[in-house]
């Protein structure tokens, strides 16, 4: 099971959503609105995210991985309400 970090909780709070470990065996986090309606499942298990890169390799490496993630996901990370949006704002 994926362990949600304080940074991710803070990011979710800023978006006015609630996050919990995913019930989907292939995802890291489920995102819910404040009424408890599921909005998305984000973060594929088996892939690293900003928090993991930061813990394993430090700030500079994590920031570079974030930059590359943002380039790869330029088409979906800014569409508010999508799984890509929540992954970008919460995991990265």
C-alpha cells in the first residue's frame, strides 16, 4: 500500500479535495471532493513521484524529474478536474 506524505496532504488541502490510499490495486491515491464523491485515482504503482525522488535522491534530482514529468504530461496536466490534473498538483 502506498504511504501518503504530508506534502501530498498539504497539496490536496490546497485543492479542497481529500486523498486516501487507492482501492485500485494499480494506483497510489484516490481523490475525493469534500462531499466524499470520488473524482479520480492517480499515480500508477511501480512509478516514482516527486516525494519518492526527493527522499531517495535529493532536491535537485527531484526537481529535474518534475520538470521532465511536466514536459511529458503537458497535454493533460492543466485540464482541471482530470486525473492528470490531480496527479500533477498532488504528486508532483
